[in-house]
């Protein structure tokens, strides 16, 4: 039987407690052997990130420490350049059943992702509720999944109103981040002077 592995990609700029809770929830709810958290080098649909790939990877490694089954995967950072999910999936070892975990807010633009149809053929899509976002997939995605005789896997995850943008803003204003970040990650940010510049 193939190993069931979760994949959670993102900017992780910085990684916060909701990211870890999402990965933990997916692992338990779906019976995954583990979840690989994959920080993007440079997401192609976003402006440049605030922290370097090296800093974001280091923070991720601190955040998953003590969470059995969660692993930091540096493949996109090492590849560099603009990050496309399909390139990552094509580079993964064969023989596992992969589950791509995404927030409901990412569903709306999923069909703008490079080779999105191939993505759905390589992984099962797992969708977690996000504040203010619908779990209803866009029509082209729903029709394509129907053709594959697949459905979206919905994760029973209580929406958490935490975002990396909010955290960066709080740090830039000198406000506390208690309850938002792993303690080791918060210490790393302070030690390295990250996110001090004002954020829009």
C-alpha cells in the first residue's frame, strides 16, 4: 500500500501556529504518514517576500520541531526562481499517495495555476476552511474533478484568523505576537531583526 503523504506549500513568511495546526489536523483526519511543509522560493502570483528563503526555512524547521510527522522540505528554496506547484509535484518521488493541502481562499484562483489539471491528477486536493472563503470550487475545477471521478477532500478545520501579513504588521509596529507564533520562531525573528520595516 502506498504511503499517504500530505504536502503543504506556502510562503511561510513567517510560519505561524495556524500553519502547524492545519498540518497536524490534516495528518490526523486523513491518516497521513506525515506532512511535508514546502516553503516557496518566490510565488509567481505574489510580490517579493519579506524574509529570505534561508530565514523562512530556518523558522519552519524550528516550528515543526516537536511535532512528529511534520517535516520541512527545502526543495523549492533549493530550486530557486519563481515557484510553480506542478514543478514541485513532478520532482517528488513516485510511489506515494500525495495530498495537497490548501486553504479555501486558494480555490478561487486554482484554475490560474500552471498546468492545474495535471496537478489534480497527481494529488488529491484537500481544502481547509478559511475565514470569509467558500469551499465551493470554481466550475472548471469541479467539472474536471467530476471527469476524474474525484472530489475535493474537505478538512474539518476550524477557521483561524491568523495571517502572516498580520504578524509582520504587528512586529513592524513593535506589538506583541503572543499566541500567533511558536516561541522559538518569535525568538528567531527578534534575534535576526526580521520584519522591522513597515508593512502595507
